């Protein structure tokens, strides 16, 4: 059992079945963590610049995307949504940008 699977089993065992869908993509993850009700990751996407962060939070019902972008003095945030099917499609077709597959937008 690898460390991410162990982490999922310990922190959010209810998401183990969901994690199994994502496990084959773990080499593409730059970061990974898990909490009681979701796991999150960032990927190596060539369209994400040094002034941007894109965090994928996988909940049982959907994937929330936190898009952070910075200028010289401020950080801005957009929240997007994807289905798990859309997220897996995105991971399958990397390096195409994530926003081609997401839906909805809210500004924070």
C-alpha cells in the first residue's frame, strides 16, 4: 500500500472508493493532502503560471477547484466546480488547461 492510499485510509476512509479512481494519476500530482471529508491535489499543468495556484478538492459528490492568482500586491480567488468524470477527463488529457472542462464560477 502506498503512502497516499494509507493517508486516505487514515484521514478519510469513506473516500477510498473515490481515491481508487484517481490513484493512477498520482504521478501527476505536485501536492496531495486529505482531511476528514475530501482529498486535494495540485498537478503539473504547463498552463498554470508561477503567479497561479490551482487546487483540486475531491469531495464525494463533486470536485471543487480553487484558483488563486496574484499580481504584484494582491491575491485573487475564483471557485469552480467539476464532476469527477470531468476531473478524470482533465487528468487523462493533460496538458490541456483545467478551465476548458470546469463549470460555473464564483468570485471571492
